[in-house]
């Protein structure tokens, strides 16, 4: 039986933030947007339909929880968001994952989606640590 | 109490396809991609968190159902898909809606997301009618 592992592609652009009941949670290392990635710990899953109905319900609720944290991250940075963007794409990295991204009308790519637009701006270490602390509380 | 209505922005680029238990379902009028839009019939909702837990579970299951139909549309057109893209964005039209889009590695914007890329190519009437018939069965 295959064991769950995180695709190495995620480790390049994001950092581990938390383990929730279903998902391995990562903070995208991009100071442009408050942005979490949820990766269900289900080996081999690439589509939502590969999760059980029960896991799908959990994923939805963990998505809501991530949205609240994204809002809190944005407020802590003094830049409250106007809209959440939630997406399971997987065209570049097939392993099933859900992006939860906070967007502002004045952000650099609004109203376009964030994927494939512009370049990531890594957090400075203190800001990254503050974000990870806040996720721990959420 | 506000009544549910579909934002007129949707009627410009998509056609009514079905009413499911939670969602008003539309077919994006774009022959480039098999693409459904699910709009929960909940007045005023713009974020997933605005739905009840029960409605969120239903939305997840209707998203799975839409994914199966998108696969079937793609197969009926002789162009089976490689990946589903599922997203609740709402930067342009805030009313809560979920896109379920079928993607192929050889489609015109792969691996980028479809939103804001290229121009829609309206279905010819016969193809649109065939797609709507197939959705009716799904």
C-alpha cells in the first residue's frame, strides 16, 4: 500500500505549517498574498473524486478553516482581503491540493487568478515566522 | 428576505443547464473547454463560509457530479480530459459560484488556469444542444 508523501514540487515554494485531521497544510512562501495550500494525506489522490465522501466533507471544512486563517493573516499584516480564491487545479503538480488565497482589489494581479502570474516574493524570515505562529493558533 | 437571482454577468457567457438540489447549473458557452458553473441558490452568498455546513457538503457532492459530467462531455466530443480544475474565485463576479473545467495537456492555455486567458469560442447551436442533453442525463 502506497504511503502518503508530499510531492517535492511543494517544498520549493512553500513551507510546512500544520497537520490537520485530513490535510498537510503549507504556507505559500509568497509575501504578495496570504496563501495556504491544503494537501489531503491520501496517497495517490489527484482529483476530489479520489477522496471518500467523508474525507470530502472534511476537506470542505478544512478549506473554511484555512479561509479564516488567510483572513487573519491579511488583517495581521494590515491588508484585509476583499475576496477568497479557492481552487483545486493540479495542472503543474498533480497531487491533490487546494489553494486558499486572499485577494485584494489593489493586489498586483487582480482580478486575474494568481497562478502563473508574476513571480513569488519570498517572506523575510521574521514575517514567515509570524505567519506560521498565527496558523498554529487557527 | 432577499430572493436568489443569478447575476446577469453569468447570462452573457453561459447558458442554463439544470437545477440540482443546491445549485443552479450553467454550461459555459465556450467550445474550448468542457466547463460547468455551479451557483448555490443562496441569496447574498459570496464566500463558501456563507453556506451552512450542510449546504457546503451538498456543494462538494454537486461538484463531484459536475466533474463526472465534464468528463462525459469531453469523451462525447472525442477529447477526454487529463485533469479537472475546480475553483471558487469571484474576483470579477462576486456571487458565489464554482467552476468545474476539464483540461487537456494540449489545450490552448495549459498549464495556466482558464480564467482571463484567451477568448471564449461560442458553441455552434447543435453542439450546445448536445451538451445540454448530456448534462440532463448526468
